[in-house]
């Protein structure tokens, strides 16, 4: 849902950097809460915990790369 909102706003010409930041912050917050719950809950199997831990760290890595990635500014026309 959040990703589709991001794409819709991007298609409208909104600032993609601000939207990317919002999506990244939401994703990290989601995985901190949900991932912590999964890891601490004894009802989940080891395989389930492993898969979701990998998803969580994969999200953290992608967010870190997107936030620290090279940003180019649009050239000014004069």
C-alpha cells in the first residue's frame, strides 16, 4: 500500500527524495516492531524466524543504501 502511494506520488511529479525517506522510515519502524515481536515470540518456528530476520536485514540494507546513495541534482537551464 505504501509503495503504491509512493509510485502514485512519483508519477504526479512529487519530490521523490522526500517520499523515499518516508517509505524508508516507515519500513524500518515496521520491521523493528514486527521483527522484534517475531524473534521474541516462542510460537514461531526457527525457519519462520530465519526467513523474517533475513527480510528484516534486507530491508535495513536497502533503506541504508537508498538513503546514502548518490543523489544528482537536476542541471539548471539558463
